[in-house]
C-alpha cells in the first residue's frame, strides 16, 4: 500500500508539474501596453504619413463600367474543377453549428459584382460579393492576376462582401477558418478568385462616359445593436452611389450596417440573404445593376420581423423601395474629384483571451488561424463622398464617429467591412471586457485594435478630404 501511495503521489506531482510547464509555455498576460508606445502603431503611422505626403487627387470626367460573375458553384459533380466552379460537394460559410456539412441546394444565386470607375486616367474598381468575407488568399490571388492583366495595384481594388452566411465555404485554412467555413478545399479560393477577376475584366471592358451621384437615408427599423441592445447605439444610415452611363446602364452601390443573418444556420442552401433581395428588387424595378457592400456590421444585427425567406424578402425589398424613391431626385454630375489612399497595417501580436488577464501565447493562436500578414485600410474619394474599407467586422458604433467627423468637413462618409482580409471583430473599446462571441472569441488582436483602426481610418479620411488636386 505504501508503495502504491508513493507511485500515486509521484504521478500527481508529475501531472501538476506538467500542467505548470504547459501553462508557462502556452499562457501569458493580456497585452495592455499603451497603443502609442507599440512598435506596430509607430510603423503604420510612419507609412500613413509617407503616403499622405504624396497623396494627390485627380479631377475630370467620369467613366464607369459594370461586371458580374456567378459565384454559385455547380456541385454534385464527379470531381472538382476550380476553373469552372464544379465541386463534388461544398459547404456554406457563416455558422459554426452547420459543422461543415455540405450545401443541399440553391435558394438564390450568389454573385461577384464590380463597378469600374475611371477619372482623368485614374482607375479604381469597387467589388461587392455575396459572401461571408473575401479571404486573404482570394484577394491576393485576384490582385496578382489583375496586376498582370491591367497593371492594377492593390490600392485600386476596393473589396467588400455582403456578409451573407449562406454562400461559398471551404476557403479557410486553420481550425477557426474550418469552424465557420467547413473543411478547406484549395479549389474553393481558386474559384472565388476566378470570379473576382472575371467581374473586374468585364467592368473595365464596359467603361463608358457616365454621371455620378450619391445620397443616403435613415432606416433604423431594420437594424439593432445585437451586443448590448438598447444600451448601445446603431448606425441606421443606408448609403448609396449612382453611376449612370451615357445612353447605357445604371449602376447602384448600396451599403448598410445590419448583419446578413436573417437566414439561420438551419439554412443549408445558397442564398444572398436580404442583400440579395435588395439587389434583385432594384434590378427589377429600377433596371439597375445593383451592388451591395456590408457597412460597419460589428455588433449590428438585422431587424427583419421574421426569420428565413419571409424576413429576408421583406427587409431587402423594403430597403430597395426606400432607395428607389430617391433615385430620380439624386443630383448627378459628369465630373468629380477622385482620390485613392491606402496603407498596410502592421498588426499587434495575436491576443486570444481566456480571461481578462490571461491569453494564449501568440504561437498557440497561430495554430488556429491562417498565417499572419500585414493587413490593409483604404479610402476612395468620389467627389464629396469618401468610402473607407476595413479588414474586419468593423463596429457600426465606431463608424458613427467617423461619419460625424467627415460630415463636419462637408463630406459624406461610408465605412465598409471585409476588404480582402479578416482580422476579426473591431468593436467599441468599452465592450472589450464583456463575455460573448464578439468581444471574447472573435477579438483576435487585443484591446488596442478598436482605437488603432479608428485612428487609421480617420487619418485616411482626413488626408483624402484635404489632399490637393493634380
């Protein structure tokens, strides 16, 4: 008995020692270092300053073009063909409770859409994709091909997604990516990039003289703060941009901050959710080519009245009618000031928390997420409208402050999410200490990221507003 007791004691001591070793190796204190003292902040601010020093605006007549590619894959084939979008089976991206099960059908098609805008020889392309996000692997591949084909640089490509949770999956390597998008299949990002390139190619080929105008309206009845309810604010603004070719098509880009989650995880068919109904309604009633870009959807959920098809249809078509009623009275012009400004973002170390004070060491979190690269922020100035892209679920509440700042300078600001990278949720700093999905699980890079992104976006917006014309 004594010998057995000694063996048991040694085993317990060994297990305790192993637990201590693992804790030391895998756990660390949450990094609450002041933002302004961090190396990543100083590096990025230096790049922004260098970019602002050479930032100029082009002034001239507007040319616009439209392109579209059907992103819905053909599944049930014997094997995969990435170039043609054929798959034996493919999961939907968005809800973890699907557990990577393959899609069972197509409720409504999903698309990649692109609007090309050229002013005084300066070309930019704005993408709206019926997808959860645009993964980095996809945007990098599309950028490389568009550079070779048209000489387009990354800052000329303005990416956004509708954030539907019922579109193409299998594009996310790593445990977290596969949790939300199903098992990784290299053919999925290849097909995704193929569709982006096709839409861009068609949009450039379609460039024609055009008029441009913009506007917005309030739609508070369709959005809610899903994180703190009535204790928080929402961004109720629906913003839009109209491009009307001379004797040709009309292109309408719209942006709104409610999550495209009217359909739940029980939905196993492809669908663009309420943004799809919005796009189809405008195409039918206004004869326009409609493109939807998710706004600051961080902490912002839809308020559709009902779930599923009934709610998505009501919400999308109601928003389309509200915009349709304003098309005829939106002022248009054939000449604007056009500016493009961007910066690579050095990211802080990964900071996945277990508690407010304890996080996984960055090397552990790297096993769960795709490889880290510098991220990206960007702005397009289109006359007195400034569109700003972010690599995340950007907070709708943070967006309110940026819009107010631009409004005070005489500009209409639009902040969009999912710009070809994904660094998690960026929500108000005061929510960081809450438990829950957004502040705990999906805040990948620590407590300083909200202030960091807010400052970078404001800086780009200000520099675009104050830059000089050529």
